C-alpha cells in the first residue's frame, strides 16, 4: 500500500522550515509544545470572534512562534488587509494571550505580517471552501472556484480533496480534483499543504489541499 506522509514534515530542512523556533530541555518539551498550541488556538479564536460576520475567511496563513529566555515572539502571517487588526486590538490580544499563559517572567510580542498572494496559501483557501460548503454551495463548484483563485495567485499546481458526507449523502465518500502538477515524491518541489475540518449540519467534512508552489 502507498504510505502517505505529511508533505511538510517530509520536506523539513529542504524546502520547508519550522513554524516554531525554540529549544527546550526534554523534561519541559511537552509543556512548551502545549503552550504553542494554546497560543495558536487563542489567536485563531480571537480573530474569529472579532471578525465581521459577512466574511467566513479568517485569513490567517500561519503563525510563527519564536521563544527566547525572556521573550515569546509571535508573528501572524495574514492574508487580507481588513484583518490587519488595529494597534488597540493587538495590545488587547497581547494582554489576553499573556494572561492565558500566565507567564510572569516572559514578555510576549505579537507582530503581524501580510502575505502577497493570500489564495496561494492552502489554509486561506480551505477556509474559503469551508465557507462555501457551510452555505450549501455544491462541492464541485466550490473546488473549481478555489482552483481559479489559486491560478490567479500564480501557482504551478493544486490538488483539493474533500472527504465525508458530501452534500449530505448517507454514505461518506472522498472526492478530489487536481489541476497542474503536484509532485509529492519530489523533495525539491516546494509544496504547501493543510488539512482542515469543517463542521456542517450533516457532520464533519475534511478538506485537504496540496499546492505546488515552486521547484528549487
């Protein structure tokens, strides 16, 4: 059987870097890892809460966390201008995350960076598809629209897979669509990947997206 590996972990050190940069002693490692997860979840929930109701896309591409002895630096890579939260909101977010972690001796810094082609990033694309599926748009239409958006962002290939009770059918199935090249076996090929769960009224659907960005 074909063994499937996460395309990001497979390329670590070649075309892919880590999203958390810190060093920790083995006995503290699990705590630090959970702390990272807490920070990421809190930021995502905060953005969701303070989002305009009209848009279903959070627009967070990824969150990078760098830890030093006395500072935790969090960089949020964001796709859309309207989500560049005003400074007042950033301070509030910083305070809340600090409270959540209750770390007295470490300062928390949050910076926001905008990425150039938001729809060239799988997380933002998955959020877009999720929004469409929640609004009962047919899944094929949603996939095709997503592919159009990525082509405008100038990528070399994309594969989208949706699994679960698609369109509310009794039997769960997997549907996928590919456009261009997606060389998963080539380590030199820079591939962006994400898996994203969507809670619909029928149950949870899983979206997986592979985007072939560039070959080095």
